[in-house]
C-alpha cells in the first residue's frame, strides 16, 4: 500500500507542474541550429546562379542513391560574369528515399548543398516527393547559416 | 461411464499466435505459443520481419556511409552502435583519436544509455499494465533527445561519429544545457523510481517471473543488464575497456535472481551510474581538435581483420570487420546483443503464465532492428 501511495504522491506533484507538451499543429517547438531537415541547394546571390556545379560527388556518396545530377557548360563563364566553368543542369532528390544523413553536405566541395529546416513534407502522392532543382533552391533560401564549416 | 466423463475433460493444447503487430513485442516480432490452460508449454519465436540485409549492404558501401547504416540497427541506442564500427575501423587504420573526441563520444553514449533505459522503463511499465510511467519516462527522454538534436542535428539517426573522431565539436551552449539537464534527469529518474518501483501490483507482476540462472544465461550468450541481473559482474566497459572508460569512476550494478524484477532494478541503477559518468566526463573533457588530422573524408583502410565489442545498453555489441584494402569493407559481421538475449526466451517462458509472457519479453528489452539486422 505504501508503494501505491508514493506513486500517487508523485502524480499529484506533477499535476501542478507546467505542461511540457505543445499543441502541435498550432505551436511548434524551436528547432536546433544544427537541425538536419531535408537537403536543399544554395543560391549564389552575387552571380545569380546556384553554387552547385553538378560534379555528382553527392550522388556518388549518397547511401540510398536518392540524388540525380547532371552538369552543363556555364554560359555566364563565357561572358566572364561567373568563375564556374560548369553549372548544374538537372538536380533531383527523391525525398522519399532520403535518409537525412547529411553525407551529401559533408562531401560537397563547393558548399552548395545544406540540410535545411524542412521536415513537414507530407504530400498526397509519391511523385510529389521528388524535388527538382527549382524546389531545392526554394527550400535552400535563407539556409546559408546552417552550412557546417569543417 | 467413468471413462466417458474423463474423456470429456481431456484438454488439448492451444496454439496462440502473438504478433507480429502486437504492441508489446517492441517492433515486428512473432511468437507462436503453445498453451495448456493458462500455462505456456512451448514457444516458437519468429524473427526476420525487419531484416534489411545490413551486413550485405555494408559490403557495397563506403566506410563513410556505413556509419549511417549502423544508426539503424539498434535505433534506440544509435551512438553506441556507431562507436563500435568507428573503433573497428580506427583499430585497423591505427588512428589515435583526439582526447576531446573520446570524451564527446563517451558523453553521448552514456546519455544514449539513459535514454535507452528510460525507453525500457516506459515500455516495461506499459507491459505490466501501467500507462503513467510511459509518459514520465518520455518526458525525461525528450530532454536528452533535444540535446542530441543540438549536438548532432538529429534526434535518432545521428550519423555523428566519424572514423578518427566526431564530425564537429559540441555546440557553444552545450555546457549550459548539460548544467540544466543533469539535475533535471536526476530528479526525473528519482520520480520514475518513486512512481513504479514500490508499487505492489508491479512487484507482484515482476518479482520471481521469468527467472534464469547465471550458468544458463552465460550458455545462451546473454549479455548486458540481463546478464548482470543474474549476478554476473560482466561489463565490457570494465572487462575490456575502450575509449576513456578506464579513467572514469562508476559502479556496475548487479542483481541476484535473474528475474524480471532484477532486470528492471539493474537498469534503474545503471541510469544513475551513467549520469555519474557523464558528470565526470564533462568535468574532465579537455579542449582541442575533435577529429584526427590524418583522416580524410574518404577513408581507405589497410588489409586486415578486427573484432571490436562495446557495451551497448542492451549488452555486448560486436563488429567483426574484414578489409581487403580500399574504401569498402570485404565483410562486416555484427553481433547483436538483443539477438542473443532474445534466444533465452524459450527457456524463460517455460511454464510461465500467458499473462506474464509480455512482461518477460519486455524485461529483455529487445530492439528488433538489431535482432533482424
């Protein structure tokens, strides 16, 4: 009987504590600065083009092979406005396959990819889980601060 | 006439299929129980529902990628799994890990042990019929998870340890967070203890149920808290020390009877010991680099083979790594602690009541990700 009362005493004390939960869809807990959401691409504002040159390192080291990349010649290099000889042509991440391991960020030599804050990515069909270059750049807007300096 | 009456009372054993979607099987695990009335006569465990072929996958992946696969074995204690693999690779390469990295690893592993044991406490309480402990344990566990999120960026699949150290240093506010977290955890564990340990109903459900002798436990290859509950003082952190454990002061709790109650009590005490280790490690942690300077992003490992085992929250977690040189391993064999612990189930459930079956399974604290691999 003593044990039961001791337990009840514990629950009684908790009754007067502030709740630790939040009402989820309306309220959100803050994310950690290092939070790893889905990967996104960064935009070089100086030259108005992506940082990504399409070198395919991320695609090669992705454990689930969810990244597809191709590169093309950069027209801005010929104009002399950009220092990038090549630029990303096609970039696609299958978010349904991505395991959010951040290996792509680790191996990228151009600091072009970043783990964004995006994590509420529910969609109605599987096809919508595939993000193309435009969507990835959109997701990466304002995420430069999350780039891991190594 | 008498014969006929006796015939009418003849009983037949009943086959009862438990799982794979049963909430108390902690994942996807199926038991086929043969029961005679209320007693279990035989049990046939069926595993493999969560088999992902990790060992085979490892043969085709770079060392860098394999760490992320190890997260997904025992997903309640990811840091400890990562540690086993990176130590194996470091041994083959002969890398000296910077001291700060070792301390970071130990802090993370011990916090992970507390989180894992809290998860056990939560599930075990629920298995015994008490829902409230679940909520208490998750409240405390949540705080540890947010520290993990701040450090590694992920709450469960961290991918934080690297061959030669850790990927990046602790965040600047780590000290403040820990100063707040440790007293809270101490209080939380005490509250959990008050809530359930003395409860007469819980004691009646757990004491004397599912007992195994030390000799049997060793024969089955049991390890970790389950083995210590039988009174065997075996802890790899002591018997085969790795990382900076030799410099840290902690006790190894042990039970006597090897029943569900002892398995529970050992884990409760282990949480306190882990907190002691975390406190010491934070106090002693030096400044400096967190990754060995000679390590490149793409690791190349010389020819050789090595077996490394670490003390996972569930017991002896081993990695047998064979390298033929190059950037991918030739073979990775994983010794799962949960797998060996689960194998005792046939013995534990003999002549047990059906109602106790869930409690016994819960007390083993298995994670199917590691059993099936």
